C-alpha cells in the first residue's frame, strides 16, 4: 500500500508529466512565467473543481492551509490571487483543451467499459448544447440576449461508455446547428438530436454521407405519406411511415424520403413523433435510440450540479474556457475512478466524499474500494484511568 502520497496527489499522477510538458511547449504557456508554472496553474484549477472553491481567495487559501501536504503535488510555487488571475486571463485555454483530449484518449485505450444497449454495430452518439448563463455587465463578450450573457457548451456524447468525444465552447448566440454542420461524423454512425437541430439541409447532408439521425419531427412539418409499415406488436409503437416533405423549402433542401415513427410515452401519457433517415432498424429500436439521448442531458446535469461550472473566478473569455475545460477534465477523472473502483459508487456520492478527503494520506485505489476504514487514522488504545 502506497501511503506516501495523499489522494489529491495520487489523482495528479494520472497525468503523464512528460506529455504535459510537451503540451506546454507546444502552446508556449511557460514563457515569462516568473515562477508560477503551467503545472502550478493546472493544479490550482483542479483543486478549485475538486474542492468546489468559489473564488480566487478560496483556491489560494485552501492550498496554503494544507502547505505541508502540497509537497506531493509537484507545485514549485503556491498560487496567489494575482498570479492565478493573470494566468487565467493570459495563458491559453487550449492547453486545458489538449489535456482533456489526451486523458480521453487514455480512457479509450484502457478498456473503459463499453456499454452496448443495442444489437446493431453502428456507433451511437448524442449531440446537444447547454447554455451557461453569465452576467452581461461583467462578461460583455458573451453575447446572448439584449440583457443577458451566456456561453454555450456543445457536446457529442459517445454512448459506448457515455464519454464526450467532441466539445466546443461558443457564445450563447451561436446556434447549435452551425456547429453540427462543421462536424465530421464517421460514416455509418447514428446520431440522436433534439428538435433544436431540425435543419433539412443538414438532414440531407447526413443522409448523403451515410450518417443516420433520430430526432423529433417539427409540429409544422408539411409532408405526404408514401408508404405505411405495420407497427410491431406490444412495443408501444403507434405508426411507422415513409414520408416525403412537400413544403417548398423543405422539399428543396431535403428531397429524400424520410421515416416517421410515432411512439407512445407511457410515463408522460403522450405521443412522441420521431423523424429518421434509417430505414433498416425496427421502429422500437428507433424509439429506444431517442430515449437513450437522455444520457447527454444527464451528463450536463452532472457537471453543473457537482462541479464549478455555473459561477466563475475570472471574467475574460479565456478564464471562463479554462474553468469549463478543467471541469470536463475533472469529470473524466471521476468517471475513470468510478470505473476502477469495486464499490459501485454513485458519482455524486464519490465526488462529495473525495472533496472531504483530498489530503488524506492513503492509496487512492484502495481508498476507492474501502473509503470508510482507510480514511481514519490508526486506532489508539486509551490507557485505563486506574492502571
């Protein structure tokens, strides 16, 4: 058992320091650092997420209060408020973006569990975007509405393991369809999207590229039914039809036949009208694919509830992006630790308990399997008063 390091120090050893140096050199982030290195910056931002620090002062004071326990973190210099503020404003967020994709690649190569809910071999993705509200008077670059600011987090979730494989951050006004049009999905893949991605030109492009999609049909869509298929029995499928768009614009942008599947939502007692270009899969499978899209909503909810992503310690665009990328790195680490543990943690419970034990000296992976016994110190036998 390795007790020479604390839990936070063990987490940081998951990052290859040589690879980290190479990324730093590629971006030139350590030029003119004056002692506060990119590693010191990264550790400070990781601490802010794991400890749920609300301000620069909380980050700096939190690390200072554990001064004797920060020796194993590899920090050459503890951060001050001015150093950390300057680094967040001036050092490129692209360093943190590259670290995210580097750790993601490691997860994918280490046999991270690939949960297959469906029998088909096609890659299944969910694509969605989430708004993160900001105060327009403080974040004047984050244009969204006349009196509100925001950034938008665009994310592609791979359903094999439910890990994000593509992330892009824009201001709140950028429409998610514009980002979808710039993406190159693998041929043969299936992507589930909500009604915000309804764009007939995009549907036509995906169809021509061999990419299947599943989404909700617009209520005002104009179409004609060219074929009706018998719905499967006992599968809560009301109808299964092949349609053609006949509206002047929709027919021009998407002249290909599409498939309209109507499923019954038992929980909410309503019909769900789905649109897809996949003609091979069963109607119940199409319905199940769209239902599994909820996993990307869960992902957004998880990072917003458990990490520091709704309030920010810097007001510049660079500082906001650094904090968001650090949160995404942190959620990858937490998913990795959950995968390695034999205890069957709930992710929220694991995050809460980790937060309380960051500087406990014990082996991280043994602690994950038995946190309540190893987190306490050695048993002390109190001598009898009458001895």
